[in-house]
């Protein structure tokens, strides 16, 4: 991609192939770009187009063939590619398990807090030059969260307005004891990809919103010893069956994001040594 006349986008979505039909055909269709980054290639080419008149960039976080397992998702390259395109807001839909009795498969959770239990993942752009410590007290953009909650209501989707996600390293699922300990902490959602994706977006001053589609009850439900633990087949099949509901949400949410940003997310961006991003 060259700098001169480079295409761009305002909204980024880390989605999958099931989202391509959201693009406005009348707005010129889509363009696919292979973007290289100082952190290596992103998980796949970025598709640019319009949804409801808004410029959008899609990137499958696991790759077009789901070839990157969660702990090997090239999150820095994925987020940097979005920043390179000028994206100011990222929506990160994801599959997740429920840790709470009141959160059921098929529900959506608009995440508001995050607990990082991953390890060994490159999770900063600021590992060179002057120290740059970024507040992550509130990991998700309040303005984007509010828009996502409104969009879910307009779609008639059951969405919890807040929830804490514990991000585990994977690719294995949690043990019963781990899952029970997370429940005991009061955390509602378990997932493998929200970290460092959400944090890396913050480091570049990009608003980030995590919308979890609940696919399972992780290792089971309290007081139901007959409940079977989650399997990969169950997660993939459930997510596929419910993809149209994620699409419905995005089709309402994205066009509602025309307003300028009133949050503080942009202020988190510091002086990058490598790579220098365009202002
Ligand atoms: Zn924000």
C-alpha cells in the first residue's frame, strides 16, 4: 500500500467472512488490500467498503481460514493495519462462554471490564523509546459501548449492558476448577482473544468495543452436574448459526457511528518510535 492516495476507513471490524454481505453494493463494492506492517503481516487482507454510508475495514482476526489459534493471532499487526487505514473506532465481535447463571447462550454481552490471564503475547507498541504507560482502567470505549447497547435494543437482541471478560490464553478451554474460580470472582464472560486486541487499540488511541456472543456455559452450570463442558465444535456451530444476529447488530451499529468522538480514547496514543504512524 502506498501513502499517496491511500484508501482508508473510519470504523474497523475484526470479523469473519460472514460479514462481507453487509457492505453497500451501491457504494462501489469492496476493495481488498494486503497491508504489511512492522509487526509482520496481519491475519489476512483487509476488505474496505461502506456500511450505511460509513467507511468500514474488515479484518478476520484469526485469518480467512481461521489459521491463527488465539495465542498466535497477530494482534499487533491486525490493530496497526487498522490504524494505518485511519480507523478511529474498532468493533470486536467475539464468541465467548458464560460464567454466570443469568447469561445464556444466544445472549450478547457489551463488555465493560477485562481480566487478562494470557501470557507470552506481544501486547505493546511502546517497547522502544521513552516509557509510555497507558491507562486501561476502563478498557472499553464508553461512547462505543453506549452505541452498541442502543443498537442491540433497536434490533431486539438480548444484550447485557455490561460484563467482565476473563481472557485465557488457550487454545485449551478452562478446567472445571479454573472456571469455578472465575465464577466465584463474579466475572461473567470467558474468551481467548479480547486481550491484547482491546489494549493495543487503546495504545494507538482507537476506540474499542467488545461485543461477546455467548455460545456456551464453559465447563457447565452451577448445580447442574450433568452439563457437559464446552467443545470447539459446539462453539463454531453455535457462532455460525447466530452470525446473522451479529450482522444485524453491525448493520444498525455502524451507521449510528457518524458522530465525532466525545471520549478520551484518542488521548492514550503516545509518541511511537517504530512504526511512526501518519498523524
Ligand atoms: Zn472512545
